[in-house]
């Protein structure tokens, strides 16, 4: 389960998200790089941690504290503390308030920890999109709440509007636990078979049988002990010709146990949108089979990455709104890690051909090329590329490129 969760986190975040880019992103970069926000949300360790929490919990509840100067602090609220989600009475897809049930705690100086007082209180938080009281049908009915504190909810695998998300790791863990139990049972059977269920046939007299039994007892010790650790010590010795030992061992059924374990692990991997070869199972890791399994797995990873890109952009848009900016008028990006470094010669060829034949304009072609080559700041690179094009006359229109409709030459 840990490996499956870590796979999705690493594919989605790679070496970490560096934050907003673009010539209009100064305000957002200040917000992203704020030491408190880095510590709680945007540092690389926190990015991994928040992703793991979302996959395990199925929900991510983020508190957005707005200061008088327009700065926004981001903090996480424990999902189990959220008592209820209140939606618009006429639109269940529109959350209005989140109700947190919080235990009051006091510091116990003698024990050096916070202890519950036994009292609980309800705290109401407005949804981060519920900023206009005139559009809130419950505004006059909700008890006192902080006007400058909002909450953002990121649900995973939600099946009902206005409800909580569903963990991916929890149902997967149930299947992996069954596989572990099968492995534990198989280990017990194998150990019992090797140490207790083996029988040795001695061809000789009754005295020979007693002698061999005593010899084995002396060499191996009690069956509950570990074998002798000295690698040079011989467990069995030679005997006279009238004594011949033959060992018959009962089958352990290990092959069946392995198949049963795989049967349990496959649904567990599927719960996380992965194939078994992503979880160190070489059974289907040959090139043909593994390749045919890649597309749904990579789609799952890219879809999960898109959820995080939406989360970051939604928070950034909120920061812009509370500072009096229309997000539609601010040019910025939050680049995410590329899932794979795919072969791009054919797409590049197609873009250049379409641009040369005026099916696509130069700005679009330039942007797509920068995306393919992994630009870390598309806005700045676009600006530089267009300025360079303007300074070199129309000859820079794809460098007098003529469509080849074939392979890109080396």
C-alpha cells in the first residue's frame, strides 16, 4: 500500500512543484514562497505529505486565513474534525459552510503535552467561493464565524455532491492485507513442513532407527530451536552400508499460495490505478505485456496530477481575488512535473508542418513547443521567443521552414 501511494505521489510531483510562473505572477510568487506557507503546504516535503494524506484520507481540507494586507496563509485541517458539509439548499453541488467539531485542549505542564478538557465546540468556516453575503441564503442563519477565514475542500473519488471523498489506500490495503496473510500462512506451512512434517526412512534394524533418530536429535537440537549457525558444521554424517536414509517431504502448496497471493494483490493494485509490475511483481513485466498496461496507469497518474494542478490554481485565484485582481486578467502558470519524457520528434514535426501551412499561428506553435521541451517558465520563454522573432524579420518564421511531412532530420 505504501508503494502504491508513493508511486502516485512521485509521478504527480516528481522533484517538486516550484510555484507560479509568468510576468504577472509576482504577487503569487510572494504568497507561494512565504515561509509559513512553505512550511505548511508548498515545500517539497509538504507537497509529498499532503499528497499522501489525500490518497489515504480521501479528503483534503485547507484553511485560508486572509490578513488585512491581503496576504493569505494556508493551513490543513484534520479531516476527522470536519463534522458536516452544508450546501446550498437549492444546489447541493455548491458548498457554503464546513462545520468542524474541535476538542478544547490545555497544556499539562507536568506531563509536557496538550490534554483534552472534555469540552467540544463547533466552528463554522465559509467555503472559499462563498465570499458574497448577498448570494449566501444561509448567511443570517449561521452562528458567528470568522469573516476572514475560509475553507477549501479537495475530495478524492467522491460519488455524491456535497459529500466527503473516498480513500484510495483504504480499500487497496484490505486486499494487500489478505495477500500478507496468505504469505504468513505459507511461511508457517513451509516451516512446519521443513522442521516437523519431514520423515526419514531408515533401511536397517530397529536399533539403526534409534541410532539415526538420536544422531539427528544431537545434530539439530530441539525442533523449536533455530538450526546451528556454524556453516562448517555437518548436520548429517556417513553410516555403514546397511543404513540408508531417504527423506520424504509433504508438499507445501507454495505454488498455489503464490497464485492466491497474486489474486489478492491484483485488486489492491487496481484500487490504486496501477498494475502489479509497478509494485515489484515481475510476472507481467515483459515488454509487450507491460507496454499494453501503461496507458491506463499513466492516465490515472496524469488525472491525479491534474487534481493537484487544479488545487494550486484554485488557491492562487483566491489570492488574486482577495487582492482585487480578476484571475482571468492575470497571465500565470503553475507548471507540474512531466509524467514521462516521451519521444517528441513526431509531435514537433506535426506542429512545425501545421505552422508552416498557416493552420496554427506562431504563438500557439511556440507555446506547444515550449511545453514539449519542458519549459519552467512558459510566459517568460514565450516573451523571449516572440521578441527574438520580431527582431529577426519574417525569416524567423520557422527559420524558412518548409513542411517535409516526414521525419524530423537529425
